[in-house]
C-alpha cells in the first residue's frame, strides 16, 4: 500500500482486511513519522512504542482469524486527558507529570475493544485550559503549517499530529472550542458531539457541565467511522445520556437539497478577518449550489458568551482542581513545614500560570457575597444563549459560519493578554454553554494558513453534521492539503 499515512480510515480498513498491509507495518509507518517530525512539533507527550507493537500484533491475529471490526489495526492517538491504564496521563501539567492511570477511560476502553492501536498521548494546554497550546508543562506545540505559530488549544497536540499525518485520527476534548479551534488553525476536521453523547468517565475534569470528548481527523467520513464505536450511554458517567447511536457512516452521502442553513449575523461582525469571512461565504455558496436553503438568523447574546464562560468554567475548575493537594496523588512539594504549607507549595509548584489564574477567578466567583453577582449571573446568561440557539433551530437545520475570527497567531503573540486570547473562542463558546454538537472543517487558506468553517447542529444531530461536512468535502479538497513538512 503506497503512502498509508495519507489514506482515509476506510481505505486503511479495507487494506488491512484485504491483506495489503499489516497492522504492525502500519503502526511502524506512523511511529517512524513521529520520530522524524515530532522533535519540532512537540505534539506528543508520550509515545508507547512497546504497547503499540503488542496491540498491533494482537490486531493482526484478529484480522487473520476473521474477528476484526472496521477499526481493528488502525492507529489512534489519545489526548493526554484520557486515562490510559498503565500509561502516563499528565493533562499537560507538572501536577500529574508522573501519574500512571490505574484504569482506562470509557473512550479508550471502547476503541481498544474495537481493535484500534494506541500510538501515544498528545500534548495539550494544562488541564485543557487555553486557546493556543502554549500552557503545557511539556512545552508548546507548534503548528505544522508554520512552526512559529500556535496550533490552537487545548487539543493542539491532537490537531497538529493529524495535520502532520503523524496519526490518522485522534481523540480530543472541547470545553469552549478546544476541538474546533485547533482543527481550524491546523486545517483538519474536528467534531465536538452533543453534551452527554460521549462518556466523560476517565476524562480528567476541567469544567464538568461543559467538557465533552470528541475527535479530530482529516475528514468528516473518518470521524463518522470512529464516533460510531466511541459514542453511547455509559452508566459510569452521570452526565451520559441514553440516546441511540446512529450509523453515522451509512448517513454519509445523503442529499442536502432543502437543508436549511442559518447564517448568524453576529458571526460576520467586526473583528473577523476579511479572508476568513470570505472563505465561509464561499463554502456556504457551494452548499447552496447543492440545493441547501440559506437564511439569515440572529444569535443576539453571542458577545456575552465569553464573559459568561469565563465565570462558569473557572468556577467549576476551581472545584474540580481542589483534589490536587499533594496528599493522595500528583505533585507533592518537598520539605514542607506542615500540612497547610504542603498544600500551598504543592499547588503553587504543580500548577502553571493559566491554571492558577482560572482557579483564582473561579474561587472568587463562588465566594460568599459574589456568587449571585457573578456565578448566578453567568448561568442566567447561559440560559439566554441556549434560548438563542433553540429559537434559531425552529427556522433552520444547521448554523454555518467561521470557526474563529482569525487564522493561527504567532507563538507568544497573545501570551501577555489573556482577554485577547479568550476572544479567539468567541464563535465556539456558545455551543458549549448550550451543549450542542458542532464541527470545524478546512475551508481555505490565507497567507498559507488554514481557515476553519464551523457547522452547529441541534442536540444529537451529529449524523446531519457529519453528512453535511462530508458533502462539502466531496466538493472541495481543502481537507486533503498537507503542510510541506508532512507531504
């Protein structure tokens, strides 16, 4: 099989089942690419070569025995926020730099059961807090299209690995845009499912009412294949919703004639780079040419999504991260004077600046005298944002527009201005506050940098999103473009 790193998941699956390539040989292709390119990109924190070969050998046995699924033998990378038994799960933090997970996250467990081969754990913003992947204790990830620029965050390691074809698919998480924004910056496809669609069991918590696991791959079709195995109810996750999992692959190829596409006025407002806005308009025109019906809508509380998010998410983070105190697991400061000193020094040493910033904001918002003024108000705005989407979906089937206002910015460019950094997620955050599914697709380039197109759907409408994305990718080839270093 020629250039397996460039093949789709369905092509890889066919090649494995037809004996054109073995899982062991396929794994070695990607391990070699990681060794060659990741010294520059820093997209992986851990590469598990011994485990890869053991899993690949087992996959080859299943293939020979005729007991394989469509995913058996296909490599995958996991964001280092998913617990993987016997392997380091660091969350990009010094706090967990030596933590070995004693169990598998449900996501990992299900994909292992399907026979996928885990290449390793991808780099990320510490505890998933960031929009640039500059906040990792293990160093920043670099964008394969321009290594002086960020890949986006917090799933920047997964997005960079897919863009550079170091893995054919990767898991990721999205709390305020952390799948879609890096997918846009790196020119790949990323899906954030509906809240409760994918189990959060074994996914280290940042903001529990917002976090959602998803996938990054080259195409919508690739994501559809893996999501079928990954999604579904999990009784171990109290936020998991018992809703049937559709056959996403079989839904690909359906006509989009008559599909009602909403264009939010607020997503083409001041602050959006002209080239980014034009790429979205061009993509919408392409879909309209296939029979989709386009109409203008309003999401009037969009501008409030960032301030609401940066009250709600840090408040939940301050609670979730209270467990990292140096007592049972995680970093423990040496030579502490007493218990209180150990708490203070362990947390001061273990957490990075952005995590500390959000813990402080969240603790303040939840404190006596400020709860009603900040946290409660944030939740009220969240309800208004959800209402905006609910009203919009009475008139349209999907909402389409730019994923981000700009393309990838330079490393360090916004490091000293957290508010400017936070605003890069202005079009993605509302989706998390409402719990809706959304995906980002490559939709063009400006000055050699990828542009992302966001499609937002109604609850549990992942099948419609994936089909629409697939239809667009049959009409365009942006998702097939690869950076020069990865060709």
